[in-house]
C-alpha cells in the first residue's frame, strides 16, 4: 500500500504540473498544442468545471457574508419632534410649542457564541433652549447562559461550510472524471486518424486499379464490366474514406467542445505523448484486479465523495436536532446596561420557559425521525449502487484485458502473414497491390490491438478513481 501511495503521489504531482501550466498564454502563442496543454486549458475553460467552480465561489461568498454580519455594524439616525403646547394640532412648529432635535450613533457586534454588544451614543438639543446639546452614552451586553447553543449566524456558517466541503469534493471527483474522458477522446482521435490513413490508402489503391483497368481495356485485355467493377470499388473506397474523415472531424469537434478549446485549435496527435506515457507508466505498476473485491469496496466506502456527503448530512441532521431540542429547555439569559450619563451599571438575569408548545416538539421529533430514516435509506441505496458499479468496472477491466490478449494474438498472426507475404513480394510472386493490401491488414490488426489496450487502460483508470486512488 505504501508503494501505491508513493506512485500516486507522483501521479498527483503530474496533475498539479498540468494545473500550473498557463493555458491562455500557450494558446495565444500558437494554435496547436499537445495533450498536456489541452488538458490544462480544459481545466481552466471547460464549461462543466467553470460551472462547478462558480458554485463553490458562491458558497465562499455566502461564508464571507456571514462573517461580514458578525463584524461591527454602525448606524446613524436623526430626528426632530415638536409639541404644540395647546389643543390646536395645526399650530406651527416652534410658534408656541417646544421642539427637540436628536441624533444617534449606534453600534452592534455579534459573536458566533451568541454574545451581543450594543453601544449607543446620543445627542439631544432643545430647540427653545439656548443651552448646548446634551450628550449621552449607553452600552449593553447580552448572552444566553443556558442552554448553550450556537447563534443563528454560527449555525448558518456550519451548514454553509458543510455545503462547501461537499461541493469541493464533488468538483475533485468531476475533474478526475473529465481528465479520463478527455484522455479517452484523445486516444479515440489517434485511432480514428489511423483508420483514416488506412481508408486513404485503400482509395489510392482503388484509383490506381481503375486507371490500370482502363489501360487494359484500351489494349483489349479488359472489358466494360471489369471497368465498371473497378469504378464501383473506387466509389466504395471513396465512401469509406469520407466516412472515416467525417468520424474523425466529428470526434475532434466534440473533444474540443468538451475542453472549451477554440474550434480552430489544432491538436498535436502523438502516439508516444510524454504526458500520456508518464501517466501510463505509473498506472501500470498497480495491480487492482488482484485485490479482493470486498477490500476494494471498503476503500470505496471510505473515500467516495457521495458517501462522504451523506455522512456529512447525517452529522448535520443530528447536530440540528440537538440545537432544536435546546429551544424547548428553560432559557437563562444575562445582560447588562451601562448608562454613561448616570455612570451606573444595571445587570439582569432572566429565566424563560414555554410550558406548552401546542405539540411543536412532538412534530419536530417526528420530522427528524422521518429525515433520519430517509437518509439511512439513501445511504443503503447508494452503497448498493456503488457496489454494483465497482463490480461493473472490475468486470469491464477484466474483459478489456482479455480483449487485449485476443487482439495481441491477432496482431501476431497478421505480423506472421505480413512477413510471409513480404518474402513472396520480394521474390516477385506477389504484386505491389496485393502486398499493400496485406500491409493494410496488418495495420488494421495493429489499430485493433491499440484500441483494446486503450480501453483496458481507461477501464483501469476508472476502477482506480472509484476506489479513491486518483
């Protein structure tokens, strides 16, 4: 296990190197790039990644908003009052009555523990009095002593922080899945390009064969039927070439769209890509299928982001229940007020208890039980789903490895026949056309073998991702 962790530390380092690449600068400098540059660009511009990152940024803003509400809040207020001094409510202010102008500067500081500080500075001036304004100051403090529960702001912060943890875990999982998908798309482009090259060679052979048949017709060695047959073969070869070209271009557009790359971006398709080779060397050192499936599923349960999110939901549900239960207990609060004018403190201690709640506590408990049972059911269903997915991926990997063995034997057979036909071609017993066709048979076998290897590697990556090793 230490060896596995060591190898995947190297793999993680490679992923971080990709993240540190400046994709914007690379693509501005040139319209072409390799797999590593494309992945780096995709991590910064993929629509899926951008959407999830914006959701995380929004949660961070919510946390910052909660923090802001806990900072000092200062407000300024002013007012003007008058008293007519008689029974006529329409008397003009200041004519026969009295008037008073007031101004207040208030502050408020809340803490996550529920402690509240409220200083107030007041200024009063009698408009009919020549004396100066009267300055007043007061300071109040309040705190609930029992039962101790976090303030509403602290509870909201706790829930929002849990949402952030789940969103970040979801992003990590999704990014890994996208990297595998992008790699799969790159390998698919490699094989489609090779198939296109085979189709182009077949079309060229068919064109040469038609030209040769027409020359033979001119000297009477071929009839019109043979020329027509050659024309049909050429049309079939042209159709296959166009089909192969369309498949390649469609896969390329789909791949560029998935990574958020410009449509005119030219991907450099290299069989021995350095980024892919290093990743493959690391992954090939791990023999996942040799481990017991039950032990692998234990890893899934320990690290899978969806189960981790459900565990967070369970903890939060239980915590909220405890907080809600506290609201039905007797409440003991204390506080104090300092009057700056009289320079006196007044301290209070209050007890409040709701004798009858109309059944609210019972309904709250029933709601909690319903949510708890539903959450446990969701966890069991998720565990069953993940266990099925694990066995599906393990079976897919096993089948992919068997397919590799089959394609390897087919390639060996094609290689043996190719060498045999080479000897016949070199001695003049085989035409150039027949030799080229045998070359294409070998090339198709090689493409089949490479495709099987690609699928086996991708299947292994998906198993490793599920058990938390990517």
